[in-house]
C-alpha cells in the first residue's frame, strides 16, 4: 500500500484498470448510451495524442522550478497551426518543409516565453498568461479570424488515419516524442541539470550550472512540443483553425492537470515521462466514459467537474508523496 501511494505510475495504472473495468461493467448493464469497449477506447486515442504531448511540455517547464508553468501552450498550438496552414495551404510548401517551419515557429514562440521567464525574471504565470493573449490574438488576426481549409490542407488528413484501430499519429508523432523526452530527462546532462535547478536552484548556481540557459531551453522545448501538436491538430481537422488550441477551455489547463496528475511536483525538480503518459490516458478515458453516461450535452459539462476533481486529488497526492519523501 505504501508503494502504491508513493509510486505515481503504479497508482495511475491501478486507477486506469479500475476505471476501464467499472465503465465496461456499466456499459454491459445498459447504464451507458453506447458500449465502453475496445473500439471506443482506441478511437478516443485521437484526443490522447495532443493532450499527452502538451502534458510533456508542461512537465519540462514545471520541473525547471521557480514556479515554472506554461499557460500559452494552447495559444501556441493555434498560432503555429496558422503558420503551418499558410505554408501548406497558401504558399504550397512541401509538407516536410512546412513541418520544419512549424517547429521553428514553435521554438521561437517558446523562446519568447523563455526570455521573459529565464532572462528577465518575469514570473512564469504572468509571462505565459501575457503571451497566451498575444499569441491567441495573432492567430485570430493572421487570416481575419477565418480557418484555412484549402485542398492541400485537407489532404493532410491522411497523416492521421488509423493503423488497425489505432490512430496513426500515436506511432508517427507521440511515441517518437515520448521516447526523446524520456531520453532527454533520464539519459542526458541537460536532463540531469534541469532536474537539479528545479530541486535546488541555489545549490545549482553554487555548482556552476547555467541556470538561466537551462530554464530558457525548457520553454523552447515546450514551444517545440506545442508545434508538433499544431501539426497534428491541423491534420486531424483538415483545417488550420485560429482557435484550435484555445476554443472552449483550451488545451493548457488539461495539459497542466495531466502533468500534475502524472506526479510532477509544482515546486519543480520532480516528474516522470511515464507518469504523464498514463495520466493522459486516464483523463482521456475518463472523459470518454463521462460522455457515454449522458444522452445530451451534459456530459461535456461534467467533464469539467471531473477535471477539477482530478486536479485537486492529484495535488493532494503530490503533497502526500513529497511528505513521505521528506
């Protein structure tokens, strides 16, 4: 029991199994509007991919410490998506070159956040909230608040077909990014330094670590991952939408919730890629089950309630974990 409480990945796996079994039983007994079966769970992985990637983006910046957070990830998805839409839909760049352009745009936007937070010392909450507004506005005015859905953009939908019943982007985008993130966090000097400055910035400075540069690069990485999500979102919708990452409640808050649920300590220095992956799957399949519990649109409203409850519970679990480690 002690290990179950302190090992976030193990706890999330147990909760995921309980969720799937419970929802499956409800579906089999007619309490849901449709079966909660394997086909339905696999189809819901379309929303799992972007949320998981943004959860990894939040992991990187939160681990960097000093109140690290990125509220602008959804706005970056919108703005980079429009950049990608222009390059493919209007300027007719080759897709591979347009993807490189999108990644470069994401890195630049992330660098803006990194400059404000790491170099100027603006609190991350304020800096990324400001850039959220700025990037969202630029996305909206870039094409007069109109989506880009020309034929070349529509042809991009082939990037998000299925392999069997699993969305293709799980293999082409998510798995490579997750592996690279794991290697970065666990097998590189930069990863060790990132966790070090998040754990104790003063000690890291005394050890001669370039704290500002390390934190700056964390926000650049967040921008890069947001750019990958922008490409996926444009391909999924077959349209570059100026509000793709900010419509409704946006992508940032679910991504932050997933990072915290995955065991990332808001104080910095603690977080695991595996925890973010399992937490993303748990949130997506929980939302999918809630939708089946109601015949009308109330399901989407209760999703917000569930997301808030998950955030509070995850914060409490993080506190318990940190207390036991002390």
